[in-house]
C-alpha cells in the first residue's frame, strides 16, 4: 500500500481532549456545509445510495449527516466521546440509526476493513490529525477508484477578500487570548511551519492519491453576537473548558469588542466553503459491499 514512502511522518501531535465539552456548542453554532457543496461532492464521487461512507474526525456529524441520503452505510468516527454520543442521538431521533456505525477512536487508531469505503470525508479537521498516517491509512480503507474529500469552511473570521472591521476586531481579540499562558499547549509547536512546508495535497500525493481538484462555493450570511460567541466556544482553544476560570472574562471581552464594531448586532460576512478531492487510482468493482 502506498503511503509515507518518503519516511516523513512528522506532523505535530495535538492533544486528545481538544474538543472535550464542546459538542453542544459545535452542533448548534457550526454553520452547515452548503447544499451546493454536498450535492457537487456526491455527484463527483459517484455516490448513488449503495456504498459506504467513512467520516473521520466527524464531530457531531456535519458532513456525514448532510451526505447520508447518498450512502447505504455510514461510519462516523471521532476521538471525543461526547461528539459521538450527540451524533448517535441525532441518528436515533431521526429514526435512521440502522445505517450508522458510531466509533469513538482517533482517526489514526481506527480499525476498519481494507478497501471497504467509496468515500472518506474529513471536515475542518485534517490539519489537526497526523496527516501522513491518516492519508496512508485512508488510502488502504478506500476501494480502488474511491475518493478522499477534505472539507473546509464555516468560520466567522474567514473571508476571500479583505476582512470586515468586525472580523479584524474578532481576530485581534482571539489572538490576544491565544497568547495567554493558560491556553498554552493546545496548539503544538511546529504546527504552522509543518503545514506551510508540507501542504495537504503534498501529503496526499505521497500516500499514493491522485489529486482531483479543489471546489469552492461562495456563501453570504449575517451572524448574530450569540452565534459568534457560540462558534468560538466550539473551538479547540477558546472553549469554556479550555478557558476554565477565564471563560466569563473572555466572553465579556469578545462581546464588548464586537458590539463596539456593530452596535446593531448584525455581522455580515462573505465567505467560501470548499473541499479538496483526492482519488485512489484503480477501477472500482460494481459489487457491494
């Protein structure tokens, strides 16, 4: 199996409890992927309702639930037990749990059958995984001709052009709090340098994948103050659990800074959602599974 052939498996290791306690905020305040992106991804990968989907680092299932109509079986995997629990509750509430397999495990440690999946998705998470390891293992889990999709987007502080004044204020507040000693250790040393030196597509190509392109979808939205505060609470660095005793002071600082920018409480954003697609070479078999 191709993967890691250059011997370089140096992605910085993130701590295992990054999102502990954030599941409810994650589910409520993370924007959904646009339906145009979901439909495009399903069409490009030939998802026809008969195969298996593997959603790695699934969170509460933003990607896998959006894609569920296109697959006969879905594996949703995350190392945070409360994320997996919430995703399972959603499937049960929808009366749709029979097609799902929920697994609490790190993507790097998942035990899954070889050549069992036609699509693997990773939403807003590949950067915090052991990228070399996950790319190599994903190659093996995919059927020949299967696809790996890295989906991105949904942050209030992203913009394809210049940032709005409120976004610059938000970025400044987040940066100031990121620098506080109590937050230290949640982003490993060398993370930014590693991503710059070795882009995701380079990691995937080294694992044997054919790079099949990046596909972007423009979205405009208006955030409320509560939604921005809730989104930040769903992050790995500034969740209430990460902040501890400073959580109240942080929220007050965030709300005051943003309100000074937009007193009407309407925060307008033009942004982009995207997915990067890679394919395992070969011809798929028409037989299921």
